[in-house]
């Protein structure tokens, strides 16, 4: 019930990349890496913000599946630590989807049909409202699309390129 009400206490954990990568490899999960065209000063600011966020007194938060999760927090840390505003172009189709549409698309692609049923039962009708462009970025794939289309100063693409590291290859 705490999950449904958005009161589930979550915490950020910090680990070495090689440990993270190896765990995903053993779980047969993929990793997507997206390289952003930002300055050294912005990279340093993001790194410092991540370190601050990982401190014991800052790492706990009330997880809200749709609006405040690990994906939305990554977006906000990047957004708050760039020198000029990040502008996200529209990544949604003309007929705006609902949270349910996006969740179903995500779970169907991974063949997680029982999870889909569970989400439908637990979250009920509140996930039937249309999402905004930024709200869609609560899912990792939509955050990737968001940064893929993002710009700074109206002209510079924020994205350099991204790599997909498949879990079927050795680390």
C-alpha cells in the first residue's frame, strides 16, 4: 500500500561502475549509455550534485512511481547543474498517451505481462490521465529520448550519441 500511496521510503545507493555492470551482466540486463555534450564545468557540477545526493542525510526520499523516481531525479540533477537551461523538444506522439499507455508499452516490450496486471490493479485509474512531455520521462527510455532531442540555447544538441551495451556480451 505504501507504493500505491507514494509513501514508500527509497534510498539512493552508490557503487563502483564495474560492480554495477557485472551485476547487470549476471542478471542478463542491458545497460544504455548516453553521452551528453556538456562542458567540463557542468560535468563537475553534476558530479558534485550526485555526491551530495549520495550522502547519508540526502539519500532517502519518498518514492513516487510516476513523478519522483530514480529516472526523474537523474533528469533534474542534470537540468539543475547545466549552465544554460536544457530545453526538451516534444517526444510524444500527436495523440498524447496516458501513463497507462506508456507503462503498458514498456512492460509489453519486456514481456512482463504479470507486472502489467499488477501495475493496473495497484495504480488504478490515476494512471489514465494524459502525460506531459516531461512526465513521460519517468521511464528510462523516454528520458533517453528526451535528452536525445534536448537543446541548449535553442541550437546546440545536448546529445552526442549513445551506445547500447547488451547484457549478452561479457563485461
